[in-house]
C-alpha cells in the first residue's frame, strides 16, 4: 500500500507517518510540502491513499483533491486540516474526500484510517 501525505508542515507530515506506521507497518510513504508537488507525486507514484492538508502554497488541498479525483476516482483521500468550518468539510466530502479529520493528527485517527482499510478488505 502506498500513502502520500501532502502538508506544508514538516512536523505534521512526520507526525502523520509516525502514527500510521504503527497501524499500517506494510505501507510505503511519500511526502510533499505543497499541492503542486503533491500532484506531481500522485502522478508518479499512483498512491492508493492520500492525506491532504487544505491550506498550502501553490495549490490548495481542495484544488488538489479535485484534480486527483478527476484523474483517479478510486484514489482514497482524507483531508486533515485545522479548518473546522462545516462548509469546508462539506465541500471536501462533496469533492470526493473519504473523510475529514481535524489537526492535530492523533494515534486514534491513525487507527480510524487503518479501520477504513480493513473494512474494505484492503
């Protein structure tokens, strides 16, 4: 399983990977520091799963989500953001996000993500 983490905060990227490695040890991780770099890696690596921040330079998380879903509807995307506005969460889900999680990323959120995979037989 390939997971791409796209967030402009290096600390957040490291925290997400740390927690996910504990529950998905077989996963291979890739990271990007902005939306444009994330889209390039999405095209190169064809990840099974993406975790995307909303507020990033060069391409926002919603723009990246929309582009990813146009290219590959089956790619699973979770939005991870400090933005807790309902309208933003609804927009992300409408664009195809599987789930909207709020920062900071926790071990229980990592377990929730792992459960999504086990429920779908992955």
